[in-house]
C-alpha cells in the first residue's frame, strides 16, 4: 500500500498492510532530528521515520497578501500575527518553546469592543499555484490543519476571559467564536477547492480536556462548540476530506458527540489523562471512529529508555491496532525533552511490529 492508501484504509476503520504513523515536532526538535538523522529536508526526515501523513501547514501555504503584516515584532520581544495573537519564545529547561502572552481582547467587555478588533479575512490569501505545490507531497496522506472554534479564541482573549464569558456573558463569547468559525469556514473552503481533491484529511484543534477532567461541561460543548464544529466537519466532507479532531486531556464525555458531528478521527488518545484507558476507548469507540495517537509524551518518550518506548509502542498496537482503525503517533507535538533515540525507537518499532499478522 501507499501511505495515502494505508491512512485512508485506517480512517475507514479498515485494516491496512501495517499501522500508519504520523509525526509532529516543534521547530527546535524537528531541526535536531534532521541533523541527527542526516536528513536534508522535511521529506527526507519523514521517509527516514516511515511516516505516512504530511501536515501541510507551514509547508504548503497560500500566499499572504493582507493589509497588515503576517507577523510583526513588538516591543519586549513578543510576535503578533494577523489575528492579533501574541507569542514569545521562552527558554525552558530543555529548550525553546513558544508561549502565548498579552491577550489582545482580554479587556473586551462589549460587542462593540470585539467588533472593533481588526479581524482578518480569507480574502487576504492567494491560493493560485496551491494545487501545483501540493503535488510534491502526493506520496503521503495530505492533511490541512489549523482550524479552531474554541482554542484559538482563548489565544486572543485569554482562557479565563473566554470561559467567564461563556458562563456570564455568552453573547460576547459567541461573537468571538463566530469570528473564528466564519473565517476558517471561508479560508478552508478556498483551500480545499484550490487543492483539487489532493487534501485527504482536515484537522481541527480544540482542547476540551485537561489532565484530570474536562475544561468545559458537556452542556457548554453542545451550546458553544458543537454547532460551529458541525460547520467545519460538513465543509470538509463536502470536499471529500476526512475530519480529525484534536483535543488533549480527558475527553470521554465528548466522544459520542464528536462522532455524531461527523468527526472521523479522534486525536491524540492521551493515555496518561484521567479515564483515557486505551482498552476502554478501543472497546467503546473503535468500531465508530478512527483512533490516532496514544504514545505518551509526558513520561514514556521523554523519560523512558528506547527499550521502554518500544515496549509501549508494541502494547498500544496490540490494544488499539486489532481490526484496523488506528494511526500511531505521539500524544503531543514532540518537544525538546524527547531524545532522538526514543524517537527512533518509536517509529522503528511501529514500522516493524505494526505489520498486520507478522507478529501473531
């Protein structure tokens, strides 16, 4: 099978020739892996690791032609993008990480203040030539990512502000949610149209869970998130793309609702979070939604030995892989605390042990 065929078979809950694998790393980790593996490009790195999916964000993008800078440097070292979302590169114990700071709409207490914000438009992006650029990645399953209806509003307003508004001033929260939803619906409609069928997967990222429970209630999910998420899932399906929904943390109370909304792939199966038992998840949901992720980035990958990583990979394949419908990947972006040897152990073991029937 090709990578594209392998992934799409798993998404359709079938059993491909082997368990497909996905990859994501922060810039510093990706650069280190390329140097350690002697890979001269991202494509060479993915081939070295036998990866089946390419996330095209930052790899194949439309040309930005907006009236404000796509990103500008502010006093104090923060960078502001065309949304007004601000990041600052922080040094952690193991390396640099981007952190969100100085939330532009944290003080917005009226609809007028929200409307006055300089909101971007999909008209600012030029998709001519997009389809041609995608052809270089046709050996992979191609994924478009970056849409959000809940998480990105928290990056502009602050998480505390959004959650307080959902409870006390829902009209303010809904106004912000609609600004992001309307933009992403228009932006990705143009992208998927311009791609001429070359995009296989559409990834939406909205964290609903945390380590010990949920960030919002199921009732708030149904009121604020589900109607807007449905617009995006319907859009993707209208273009023939399958939908991956990403949420870190404990998300059991939301899975049935996500399936009802048309989500095809659940990411990342954060097995270290409360109630995220992979045995239960496979049993209760594995016949209705493709499962993606499962390799722990909190303890196993950064702190374990290569042998321990390999053992964990084999265990996850044994639990989540039977009958298909599983794509193996880290539970989170690979960060600078994950040693290269553990990355190699994860992908090498998946490539060898993930062949269906070979180890039975």
